[in-house]
């Protein structure tokens, strides 16, 4: 699992938090990249501090971290 979000109010659930993240990510990348790399990711759990997500493979994690780490950090802060 990839830890994506930190410091979000606990009353939100994983699905809500991930939808908000996707909305911001979608505004900042091409639709094909969004569809390829972010739509397959599914929210797993949110403890009020960290959102954990399921990704299709380790390759996904590595590719996203290499190419979208800055965008993800910008999105969640």
C-alpha cells in the first residue's frame, strides 16, 4: 500500500479523501495520464492522518512516485 495523505480531519472517510485528491490531481495532468495512473488506485483506509490506497502493482507505486511525487505532495498539503 502507498501512503498518500497526511493531516486530514478524521471525520472524513477513505473514499471521500481519495475523491478530493483525485479531483485536484485531475486538474493538473492530462486525462490519459489520470486515467492510466490514478483511476486504478482504490482507497483502502483512512485513520484521520494517513490515507492508504491499493495500487495494481509495485510497478505502479514506483512509476507514480517517480513521476507524480511532487503533484501528490502538493495535492495533499
